[in-house]
């Protein structure tokens, strides 16, 4: 065998060439997540209006009413980003990345174009396109093993990706993508880790651990339902055209009925001074992930139980304690929280605001988020640890009780006791403090049920 020996000069030249081409290869790799910042231009993507003006008008109108089109312009997202996230990022190097990173899912075109921070929504820049048609239909996969923190891979251009092969149009080529039909596609934004490595959003991971994943029921089956129709004005009619509704946590119609509940007493007749125990059985029969999910630090789901006697006098029934670790965060209290909002607001002595804003003693189905100082936080990017997860899992049943000692002056006759499950997208004291419009903290009734006992003379 002949051995070729390189001179020291020849070896150096060889290594230089090798490293040069390796460098070209690494530069040619499509970047994802934080590495994708500044790798594209706005002009690389068509506007949603262009997609919807003639060909995909129906889907465009659906998208326009969905949160996908408002991910950047929605009032709470705007306030949270500009009033809290950006100033916090500028003061704390640990969370500095959220100044750009929030846009990876809320204004991805701005993120890709390194337009950080983007102009406010009032400027009507292309950041306002939020999660646009062309962005989603240019995504080809994700980087790494787990989809999270906008680690999607996007390849804008003439080719658009969808659920089926079809005819190419004058505007674009069409290529079938299996990835767009997977939950991992959704997980690239609906799973999120804080800068401290804590899962602050895990909707797709919750689904993956639940019964619906084992049965093959995907995100799309509930949030992009099938219907017969055209996917393009000049196209064919399909029996399984995915509707672009994206209805979820901001849709009262989606939230209502999520959890069924029934209340019953341990006895049907009681005298004043006697104790009656009411049992409430709550069953999550609707969601394939936990309820609430997503921005769990914002959401609040709670049960209120009230008794009304024959003369119309009302009595609030607090929930019985169960004694599990962290339960104090799942029972409404008159206490302050969210003191870390003082960091972005420039107030080192900020006392916080009311934690719950609902009647004391009500059961709350939540998971508390805690900042580095161990205080409950509404700022997901500042989350260093999580509390007990007391949310509803898919098809999970929870049982609660309320023990009521009948007052001596209670009116005799029928006593109606009602259990109501309520939902708010944002804790009301936070909304009021930050000036968030009222619709973000409106109370949505998930469900209710009543039972009757007889109060004896």
C-alpha cells in the first residue's frame, strides 16, 4: 500500500480547505429557535391579505377572527410585552432573551427579520400579521427532539406546504407535508420553557401524556375541524377541508361545557344547626390537554358554591380543605401576589396586587408559577419553579366537598344549593392594575348544577 505524506505546508492547506467548506456547510444550515433571529426578511413572506384576496378568502376570514391573527396585536399581549416583558428584559440579563424571543411565536416575521422590539400595533407594521398564512405554510419541521420555544424550521419561497398534494397555482407550488398534520407542529409554540428551564407552557406535552394521544386524536381534530368545502376558490371540493378556526382559550363557546359537574347532599332533610355535606363531582369531558392550559399563570378556573333559602337569603359555602401540599394556592384568599411586576415597573417596593380577586374560600383549579424569590408570578418568563398542578387532566374527575352548618335563623323550606364553575382568561386584579380591557377578565361560566334539601322547622 502506498502512503502519501503531506508536507507541513500541504497539510495546512488541506485543513484550511476542509474548514472552509465545513464553514460553508454550517452557514448553509437552516437555523431554528433563537438562532433564527435575523435570518430572513419581511419580503420573504407574502401578506395574509395577498393570500386571502382571491384564492383563500374563506380561510383568510376565519384566520382574521382567530387569535392566530392577533397574537401580536391583542390588547393583553401588547400590554404584557411592552409594559412588562421588554423593560424586564432590559434590566435582568437572565431574562434578556424574551425581548426578542416573545416574538418568535407572537410576531414570527418580526423575529425572523430581527425587528426587535417591533413597532407597537398602532404603527400597523408587518409585525401585526402575527402568525400569518405564509409563515405556517412555509414550515418544514423542527430542530431537536422536543418541539418548544419556536424551534420550527421555515423555508419561505415558491413552494407552500399543506395536507395534500394538489395542482400548482400561478402563485405557488404545492407540496404535501406530513409534519403540518402532527401535534409537534403545534408544539413548537404551544410548548415553552422559561429562561430558568421551567415548562411554562406544555399543551402539546400534556396531550402526549393523555388518553387522546393514544387514540390518535390530534390538536387539529378539535381546533381545525374537518368540513366539506374548497381550500381555494378555483380548487376542488374536499370532504376533509381543515377549517382555520383555531378556537380555544379565548373562545367562550369552546370553554363552555368543558367540565361537567354535579352536586349532591349527604342528607335530604336537616334542622337549623345541623351539618350537611355537599359533594361536587367535576369531570373534564372535553379537552385533550389540561384545563386550563397554555398561559396558566394568567388563567383562573374556580368553583363557587352558594345556598339560597326559601326567603332568598344567600350563603357562600367555602370548599373543604383536602390537606395536600401547596393547597393554599388552590383556595381563594385575601392575599397579595405578583410583586415581581415591580421590576419592569421600576418600583422596588411594589406590594403586589390581589392574588385571586374572587370570593375567599372558593376552590381554584390552577398551577402556581413562582419567581426566583419564591413569590407567585404572573410573568412566565420570570418563572423559576412551579407549584402543585391542580388543573383538570383529560377525562379526569375531581371530587370536592363543602360542609355547611345550617344557621339557626335560616328560613325553613327548600334550600337550593348551586355549584358554578367559572373561568377567566386573566386574573381580574392584574387586568385592572395594568389597564387591560374588561373582556380579558370577563367571567365565563363553564358549567353549573343545583340540588335541593329541605330545612325543617
